[in-house]
C-alpha cells in the first residue's frame, strides 16, 4: 500500500514563502524547495485538498518554463554523410582459353 503524503508546513505559509524567495515556477521550485523548512517536493500530492495548480500557487501565468526547440544540424562526418549508391560491378572477364575449356 502506498504511503500517504504528510504536510509539515501549511499551504498558505509555503505559498507566501515561495513568493518571498522569488520562486515563481514549478522548475524553479523543484530546484529550490529544500531552502524552505518543511517543504515537500510534490506539491500536488502533499496538498491534495488545497492544490489548484501551478498558476494559482505561484501566482502567474508563466509557471511552466519551456525551452525553445533546439535546431540540431548534424555535422558532416563519414557516418552521416550522404551515401552514394555503390558502383555496378563490371562483369568478370574470363580468358578465351578458359571459356573453351569450360564448354567442352
């Protein structure tokens, strides 16, 4: 059976403490929650009855910081360079003397 989350700091106190420290996003909270005595890493689980989401808790609309998609351009290397189709193999030339020996 799963262990139930316990709350050691009241929701309103934690919310005020985050505001005081300038923690205004979920990623920032994850990095800094240990600075607040009694703060839990998982807010939604620790404050099930009071939790209404990141926007309400941190008090702003930009609570989820999104990184711009990176435009990776692969370096030209032997392994990822455009591969050319292999050249057609030339027909093996068999000496005339061998041809005559094979036919008989």
